[in-house]
C-alpha cells in the first residue's frame, strides 16, 4: 500500500510563498512520476505541476509557470512544490499523486493519491 502524505499548506497573503511537501514512508515514490493537483470548491481538479521519476522532465500548468517549481529528492522520498507570488485564485486543496514508471503520465494514469493539504491565499 502506497501512502502519500502532503504537508505545508496554510493561509498566506497574496504575493507570499509556501512550500508543499509530498512524502512516502516506502520507496515507491522514488521510482514514480509525481504530480501536484489542486481543486477549488465547485471546480474540477487540475494538474498544476508534474515531475518524472528523476526530476529531469517537468511540466506546469500555464497559470503557474514562472511562479511554481516542482522538485524532488528521491533519497528522502519527498517531492516539493515551491509556490511563489501566490494569488487568491491559487486557493485550493492541493494533492500529490504518483504513478510508477518512466515519463510524465496522462492525468488518468496517476494511481496513488494523498489526502490533500489546504492552501488559502488572502487578498
């Protein structure tokens, strides 16, 4: 059983920064692509950022390019999402998800999910 745990969410003013962490007690995440997703109330869940297993290939939603950075340390079984210049529209429940294997998978292929961490950005 793969158990992903997100942390680092909170309340921040617009223009501020947060760093989210996605950790796993096992070693599955070290060989998995990891994506950060978010879902705001009444809206669909979207992929914000993704990293292949090595961190050499990443992808970002247009709305966060230049502001968010995904990174990872496989030795620590951890993937981070650094979020800078936060905007009120970034407010959402943020999830990490993983799919074992190479490359960046389609959204539908992510197989393991965390419970989420809330990010609230005040104006």
